[in-house]
C-alpha cells in the first residue's frame, strides 16, 4: 500500500491511497479528520462537551424508551 499527501492549487489537501484498503478504517480516519477540522480553534472544555453529550443522550432516551422497552414498561 502506498500513500501520498499533497496540497493542490485550490489549497486543498489531497490524500491518495493505493493498494489494499479497509473501508471501515478509512471511514474512521476521515471521520476523525472531519472532527479535527470542525473543532479547530474551539475553546470548549471537555467537561462542557461531556455535559452536552449527557443531556443529548438523556433527551434521546426519553423520546425513544418506549421503542426499546415496550409500551407497558415505559
């Protein structure tokens, strides 16, 4: 497998991978790169992010609990 990373004239980073590929691993890599770009320069603290994640999970569970536990157990 060979890899090549370069910047083109449009100021884009182009990554070329040839050879055997594991699509799932490559998807995780692109997801991580997307995360890095999205959070670049963020001043958010990890504790703030964790709090938002807990709130989102709690809201999701409240909305979807009946689907997983059944109508009679909710």
